C-alpha cells in the first residue's frame, strides 16, 4: 500500500494534467500550486512546478514564468527529472 502522503501529490498532479487537456487552466493552476505548496518534498513537486511555469506562460501570458520556475527547479530540485528538462 502506498502511504497517503506519497500518493496524494500524484493524484493532484494527475488531476491537474487532465484539467489542462480539458482547457481548465485555472483549476490546473490551483492543483499544481497545491502540490508545490503542500508537498514540497514529494518526488512529484518538481514536475508540478515545471507544469506550473508552462501553464502560467501559455494560459496567463506570463513570459517570464518558465524562466522563474526553471530557476526554482534548479535551486530546489537539482537532482530531479524536471531539472534535466529545464
């Protein structure tokens, strides 16, 4: 059995990605922000952070969003898969 603290951020990340595919950007943003805020030690936090920057850049037309999240990922999660992507 997967403990809830490890599983909940995965569920929120998955729900956010489904929301993105359905065009529910505000819902997705809230879920992604929640993963990063409530589960910063989760292995899913850096992935949520990357998606957060991508959505902010596209949906909110924030040109600096990916650059900001890139810095945050490299500083906070340098050994993550997301760090390899940025």
